[in-house]
């Protein structure tokens, strides 16, 4: 019996190893076929003389989804079940950047803004703590009500020890965003459901002010996020604890699209428009990644398992909208990165990072195809 037992274990291990090898081979073939098809599309575009900018036509926003046969789907799922947790991202969808390693170096001290004090400790994890455009940066500060300081990037140096001029609100600031089409317009969301639209004067703030250009009630409860549309001027998306999302026309301050949130979502953690602006993705407390197409019925077009932790999460579109990245936690508070194929919304890879209470905030650089991750330390 000891001889049979000794012989049985290697056979079982060899059998599983053989199945895993077959699954890895099949998955590699499928991914190679997808890369080959994509390369052929890019070649045809270049031959037609449309240039590299026409690559957007091959993105999921504009191209139909290629269907797989049921047997192919079964094999792909089996392969992913064996390899999803162990694959590195670069082995899953190929090398996408010529930059293998990055080393961040701060600019010279003459470009720094120093002596920045009293940064808000109450701004929620759903908010990005610092928002900047090419001319100025906005930072929430502690103090009565909600305060947001605005610094001109053309005026670096050490801040005075006294009071810093800022935008004053009657309630706590939860999120804020610069208008991508107007470097002087800042929209601030507060915990009373109001949106405040500010116009920063040329040259920056010289004194504190509590009079925005416009203020209006956007939701009946605290606002979780605000996010400007990447291509349409004056279009803003908001989400709230009143279990709805709204898409606003800021020129008239009216709701153009109302999207109810299901009760099982509990709380929205992250929101991101696709590069083409026809879709957006969300991650929520119920651990589901959802993709919406707001101008077409049904609005909700896809769901997938996302980060299943309850501490928070973020979502972002990468590689010209061909993939979606969701960042969050698992049940043991390990920070994780999840990648999805935006053509079929299937999970491509999951990478565990470390154990930390800080929510990772993703930033994507289109030029180098590099994803940067930052975290807030309290």
C-alpha cells in the first residue's frame, strides 16, 4: 500500500501539471491570436494613410465584439482559473511600453510650493486629495465648514505662515474637480448635496471668498464623487448616497440623465468615463464592477466581479479604452489591482500588492502606457 500511495502522488501531480500546461498553452494561443488580429488592424489603418491617431477606431467604443464559440469560452475559463492569480500583467496582454523601469525624481526646489499646512483630514477616501491642471492646484484645508485653497503653479515658493486665501463653503467638502475645458473653473461638492461652481480670477486668489459663481442642489444626500466628461464641454457626472447618479449640463444646471443605483450597491467607490465618452464604469461596496452606456437602453451593459473589500476602490480605463483597471482590497485588506478586457468585460489578471488601509489612487499616462499608483497616509 505504501508503494501505491508513493506512486499515486506523483501521478496526480503529473496529471495536474499536464492540465495546467495545456491550459497555459491554450491561453497563450488565444492571446497571441488577439494580438495578431490587432496588429493586422493597425497595419490596415497605416496602409490606408489614416495615421496612428486612427487607432481609436479599433477600440471597444467603436468596434464590434468578436464572439467566441462555447468550447473556446470553456477552455479560456479553465485556463484563467488555473493561471489568473499567478500571471504577471505583461505576460497576459504583452509588452505595451518601451519603458521597463521608472524612477521618479522631484523637480528642482524652485518649482516647489512649500509650507503647506492644515491639509484636510476629513476629506473621504473617495476623493482625490489634490486636484491640479496645467496652471493651478486645489487642496482642501481643515477649518470651519469646508475650505479649498488654490495655488498658482506659476508662483512657487514658501507659503506665508498666516492665513492662506481659500474658497469657503458652509459644509464639509467631499470632492472637487477642475473643468478640463476651463482652467479657471472649479466645481466643489459638499456633504449637504450642493454643488458650487467657482471661477478663479486671473492671477489667482488674493483673499478668501465665500461667493461662488453658481450654487445649486444636486442631490438630497452627501455627494460621493464628481467627474467631468472627457470630450463634451460642461457635462458633469455626480453620484450620491441618495442612491442615484446624475449627468448634468452645467451651462443650464439641469439634469440630462438620471441613473438610479440598486440597493445592493450600498455605496459608490469610484467612477471613470471611457476615453471616447460613450461609457463609464463604477466600482461599489458590493464588490461589483459595472459598465454603463448612458445614452442607450439598457443603460447598464455589463457587470463583473471587482474588488470585494469594503474599504474603498478606484476604476480607470487604460490602453486607449481597451482595458479597465479596478483598484481595491480583498477580504483580508490586501490591496489589489484587477484588469478587465473592455471588449467582453472578462477579468484578465489580478495582482496583489500589500496590506495597508490606504486606498490606491491610479493615474494613467497614455504616452508611455504606464499606470501610476499613489496612496494617502494618515
